[in-house]
C-alpha cells in the first residue's frame, strides 16, 4: 500500500506553499504528497505553520527557506 501525506499550510503562507508544491512536483511525489491550505488549528499566533499529516509533524513561523527542512522530513517518512 502506498503511504500518502498531506502538507497543510495554516495561515497566509502563499510563498512557502508555492515553493513546497514545486519541490514535490520536481521529486515526482504528486499523488503521494499533497499541499493544501487550511484554517486555524490553534497555533495561528506562531504562523504561518505547516503540518505534515497524518504524522502531525509541525513547523512554525515557516518561510520559503524552511522548504528544504520540510522536504527532508517528508522524504524520511516516505522511506519508512
């Protein structure tokens, strides 16, 4: 069974969302990893936030520069 992940961006994080989406496409993860935006999940004051679901791995105060760390985390989860 193929494991699927959702990367949820919480808050007004257009640029990180664009960077993450491009990185996922470049790596051929389309269909396995989906980037989407959602409403507040209780940490908006620390935002923009990213959560990798269903693992609930959180990143707060995200900028485009954090994309590599997020991609690395997703990659390690895909290898399991």
